[in-house]
């Protein structure tokens, strides 16, 4: 029997590779209780939806992990990782420009009005340049969790552009400073960009500006006050006008494109200046992990994430994996920390069953703190059920096995 384990992270508890490993350990132990261990195989394919965890998914699919020292969101140097396979690169922009890269974040410090106004995406541009230096010409930019609201101006700067005020001085970093932008000098923009192809992996469909734009919707999460939001939105609108003077009206059109508001406007500059094609993050990840091809011959797929809820139905990782499994004719089940979806919603999504950690431990905080051992225990339970339903005659008849794997 072969089981493909393709989960997303359990946010706040375990990365996707850790989730897959814990499940595999439990499954093997449970199945081996009454079957030879060598008769059971697991294929681990960590996945993500284009945001946090995308880098892990790439490395788990054969990309090599690389690193570069780049400029963090507040100007401090940070060591950021990206992934390379041949001429392909996967960049998780939060590595360089995310909230988690803010000094002190995670030690009780929270983003504030100052960081909301001045954080930059410069490091993401520098990561792109590092990928270009390694010969990459097909670059996947996974966005999410950003600290900046600078419209991707920092990305342009990281790629060689100069953002100048009326006196010809280069602007300081951050979205607030864009209000003083007079012109953009693209003469030193990295020429290798012309021969490169970009994909914007994002589920965010917000435009750059206005009531549903980057500043209004996502600014408060980054510490922006109502006054900050108004100032940042006005500064971004001015940035669009100045960029349009430099590259043409497509810069104005790009501001209204779905996804332009992603990652504080990094989505905007990816579309407007890098010619990126926006695609749902889960589709991009499932493509480079070659999930559907790796489902061939599988008896079962297990996916999941920390919380299965209404948000999950909007194209999150488990739904993407479930769709791929259904297309391949392979049964799929889900594991999660908790589920708030109805049985009807789960069935409509393609899941044969769902197993939550809260079935083992009612205390949600304890589920988060002890997710690893609980996942192994859940894996044992699933493995035992698989073992019970896998008599030798059924294993020999793969189609019959698939019809009976309702665990």
C-alpha cells in the first residue's frame, strides 16, 4: 500500500514537512501492528498555498535551498532563503520582507505605526537579483505575511531603480516616503529581467488602491493607524502616477489588477514592472511539486492544515489537494487541528473523512502546543484502520482497495 501525505503547515505548531513526517511515523506504526512494515510506503509531499511554507514545499520537491544576506524590512541585514532548480527559482518574499523579519518580532514585539510607514520590500528585490545571479530565469514569487506597504517600490530599488525626490535625492525606504517621489530612474534596472519570466503566486485579489486596497485592508495588520492608512494609500496613488509617467499607462491599469494589493503592493510591481502572471498559490505549488504525477499508483492521499474552516473552501491547500486527488481517482482524507465545516461541506469538497486533533484532545491550546505527538497518535489510528481494510486479496486488487479505504 502507498499513501501520499501532502499537508500544509499547522500554523503556530508545525511546518508542513514536520506535519508530513509526524503523520508518516504514526501511519507506519499503526499499519505495522498487523501487517509487515515493508508492505507500507508513504510519499511525503509538503505543500502550501503560495505564502508561508512555499519554500519548504519547493525544497521537498527537489529544489535546492539557497541563501543570501539582504536588506530586511527596517533596513537591517537578514539572512533569507530561496530555492533553485535549474533555471527555476521559488522566492518566499516574507523571508526577506515579512513581519517575521522585523527586529524583535516573536519576542513580544509587534508591528507599529512606525514600521507600517517605513518598512520596505527592498530585500525581496535583492533576493530576485540573487536568483538571477544563479542563472534563474523563471521565478515564482510567493507573497504573503509582508511587513511593508510600499507598493513594491523597494523591489524596484533592489533591482537597480532609483526613486528620486524633486532635489534628485534618493528617497528613504517605505511607503510613506513615496508621497515625495518626483521621478523614477530605471536606467540601471537589471537587464536580465527582460529575459526572465515571473509568476505571482497569490490568492489575494485586492487592487492596490482604495477601500479594498493594500493600505486599507492589510495596513492595520501591520500596525498602521487610520491616519497611516490614509497617508499610505495617497502615497501609493502618487507612486502609480509617477511610474506611469516612466513606463506608460499600463502602470495605471496594473493598480486595478486583481492581486495588485498583495503583500503591501509587491503584487502591483510584479504585475506592472516585471510582467508577472498572477496565479492561485496552491495551483502554482501543486504544479512545481508535480503532485498529480506523483499520485499515480497511490491508494490514498492525506492532506490537511491547522484549521479546516470557511477560509479553506476559498482555495486553500487542502481543497487544492482534494481536487487533484479526485481527478486522479484516489481517495482523499484530511487531518487538521480542528474543523468547523459541516459534513456536507466536507463531502462536497471531496473528502472521504476528516480527522481532527480535537477528537483526541478537546483543549485547543494543548492541541497547538502538542500537535506533533497528537498527529502521530492520529496517524496510528488511521494506520490501524488502513490495516484492517487491507486484506492481502484486496491489496492485490488496487481498484477494490481504493473503493474500501474509508478511514
